[in-house]
C-alpha cells in the first residue's frame, strides 16, 4: 500500500510541476497572443480537438424543422449577405480586408464550402460561434428559424435552383464592399 501512495504522490507532484511550467510559460510571454503569429502544433491540436468534441456533443440531436423551399433558401441567402459575407465572402469567394487579417483564416464559403457538413453542425456553429476565432455567436441576434435558413442555404449552396442562385449572385462581393 505504501508503494501506491508514493506513486500517487509522484503523479500529483508531476501534475503540479507541469501546471507550474505552463503557468510560467504563459506569464513570461512565451505563449504568443498576437494575431499575426502562427499557432504551434499543440495549440492547433487542442483547439481542433475541443471544437470537434463540442460540435459533436452540441449538434447531436438537432434537426432542421424547416422545409427546403426556394423561399427559405432565398431568405438564407439574404441572411448570409447581411451577416456572413463580410467575413466569408460572396459568390466570387473574394476576402474582405478584415477577413484577410483574421488570426484563423475564415473560409471563403463559395470556395471552401460547408456543403458536406450536416446542417445541425452549421446551425450550432452559427448559433454559438467558435471561441478564439473571429466566428461570433449569432444566437442573441438571429432567431433559430433564421439560423436554420442560413444552415439550409449553406448546405445547398453548390446546387441551387436558378432563382435562388440568381439571388446568391446578387450579394455584393465582400472585397468590393470593404473597399472605399
């Protein structure tokens, strides 16, 4: 039993030492906080693993209650233009000036789309945002129905009916809109 107690004490000491070293690294400025530096491998892994687990847990039982109609898709296009295009671009996939400076590059959704993601995951990302990125939470500013319309549009943005596609192509380029 005495050997087990020594093992536990050794584990506690090692954990305390690791926490102390991490705290010292943060306090000494060794962990960069500037947005124009690249994250290291550990930081990328921690952020990715945490995000994937949160999305999987948070979107597990979500289902879009709305029908995929042209009216709902057009509403999604307009919501995208008003809330998303400045960071994610319009149909031309060009970045705005603010998007060019994001620490974590925001995907140009017309090019790097989310059509392969389940609508429930896109809904979760839009509603809750993504911590430590420029992706804000829209849960306080958009209704769930509006967020579902956005998710519906984003799921289908690569195969839109002509009427919906025409509305999508009317959204001004984020690169043009950001220029004086």
